[in-house]
C-alpha cells in the first residue's frame, strides 16, 4: 500500500515544481501505470517513492508508515531504472544476483530464481557476458531480471520495455503482468506506450507538468476523459478536437465548413456554452455518404487505414477497418457517431458534462 499526500518536488537548481501536489492511494497488489509527456515528472515521482530523491513537501506512506526519510534499502522495493544502471564490471549473472547476495539469500535459492528469471527474459545464454557486450534491449532485460529475482513486494519500473522490439515487447508485457499477478506485487509502472498503459494497468494516472490530470481504470480514462489534455493524450491517433459553433436551427456543431449533426438534447444542453468538440478517429466513418472532406494523406496499416483531412486549419484523422483505396486531394465523405462526441469547455478545457444520451443518429 502506497499513499502520497500533497507530494511536491522542486529540484535545488530549478525554480519550477517538477511534481505538484500529487495525492493518490495505491492498493496492495495493484498494477498502477503512470503516463504523461516527456518531462512531466514521472521518473521524479518514482524516484521519490524509491527514496532516491528527497520529497520537497508532502507525505509518502508505505504500508501506513510515513516513509519520507526511510533509507531506500528499508523500503523493500525493487526498481527498474529508465537507464538500467548495470554494473559494467560484473557479468549478467552477477548483475542479476547482486541484490540477493547483499541480502544473504542462500545460494540454492539464488540459482533457482536466476534460472527462472533468465529464462523468462530470454537471457539464459548470456549469463556470463558483460553489459558492454549486450544490445540495449538485452541490457534492459538484465535490469528486469534483477527486479524479478528480488521478489520485493513493491516494484517500480521506469519504461522497462522502451528498447525492445515490438514482438518482444508484447511478450514481456504479458510476462510482467503475469508475474505481478502471480506474486501479488504492487507495481508502479511508468510508460509512454499507450498499449502498455491500456493493457497492463488496473489503473492509470495521467500526469502533465507535474500535476495529476486524471486517475482511473484504462476504460474510464479512454471513454470518459475529464479534460481535453487526457482526451488527446490517450488514444492513437489522438482524438480530433476543434472549436465549434452550435447551430440551434440546424441542430449541428459547425467546425469550419463541416456540419456535425447533433441530437436536439445535445443542442439544448450546449447552446449557451462556449465549447470545443472532440471525436476519436475510430468514431468517424469514411464512405459514400456524409460530409465531403479533402484527403490530405492516407496511412494503410494492413488491417486498418487512417485518413487525414483538414478541418478548419486542424488536421483530423479517421480510422477505418481494412485497406482504404483513396489518394491525396480526393474527396471522401465522413460521418460522425453522435453518441461518441466529446465537448470541452473552452475557458477551462474541462469536459462539459452531459446528461445521458441514448439517441443515436448518423447523418
Ligand atoms: N536532477 C535534476 N535537476 C533539476 N531538474 C531536474 C532533474 N531531474 C529532472 N529534472 C526536471 O524535472 C522535470 C521532470 O523530469 P522527469 O525526469 O521526472 O520527467 P519524466 O516524466 O520522467 O520524463 P521522460 O518521459 O522524458 O523520462 C523536468 O522538467 C526535468 O527537466
Ligand atoms: Mg523519465
């Protein structure tokens, strides 16, 4: 159990807060994912929990005990760093087992855990190699194995899969999740990767500029983003967002020359507010019917295609199944799923809360 209360961090040589007023409670056995753009304070937060960086203000408790000043070694956690931090003069095996030796774990037990962990991360034939003889991805896996053998009840991982190829990454994703669940480890996991965040996490915390934007289950974050930042940060390609005017006579939201049909209920709720409209690429269909737009570019990915088009000076995308055959400057027609529209208050960028919408129309 880890609780942060109003945790702030200001680095000595800086006048900006790297982490601002973060309060969150992480449950025992939870897989908790931290995401946010580069420089938003993810590593700083993780390092404060590990005890490698002091906390400027606020309180950190581990298992109900205030731990701000606890030595790292007394926090009973393992950590995989963003830059792996291996000992260059030790072999892979020695690197993996280093912590266990320090803790005086019996040799037999050490060997058992080593064999298991090495197999899991695919390094069995590299145990005698030195870190300099390994690729970046292999080094990263040594760091992972070191965390796995420690069997600490809390594990902190900072982008542990960033240097692996797509196939290995998908495999390690499952392995890590599996180990975490099997051993009931409390995991705090930093990633840039949308897929990792969505598929591994019990909950996700989205950070921006050191501040919490939203904490919730992956689907909550995806379906009910609380503000425009979260809406556009999670999801790939990003949610399309633009200023819009609500036309109460036609029941449409107008974005440039685009007319997005709304329900009467939406219009009445939105008519007196200055809002921006958002829709995810997968909720726009492309075909013979709907609004005409000019294709800017098409990305055909094999099983799906992404069509980019300009809407009122913004580049919007539609994501459709299959292999779309259209070219730049061609006109295609797009339709919007009205029950999937998002609205954000323009002044605050907060999500505009709507009453339940059951009616579904596409025009
Ligand atoms: N040792 C340091 N001294 C001063 N400022 C620092 C230090 N380490 C980090 N910062 C600053 O604190 C902010 C947060 O950095 P941090 O490393 O936590 O970001 P991050 O979210 O992990 O980014 P990335 O995704 O790129 O790893 C950044 O603005 C960074 O410049
Ligand atoms: Mg970082």
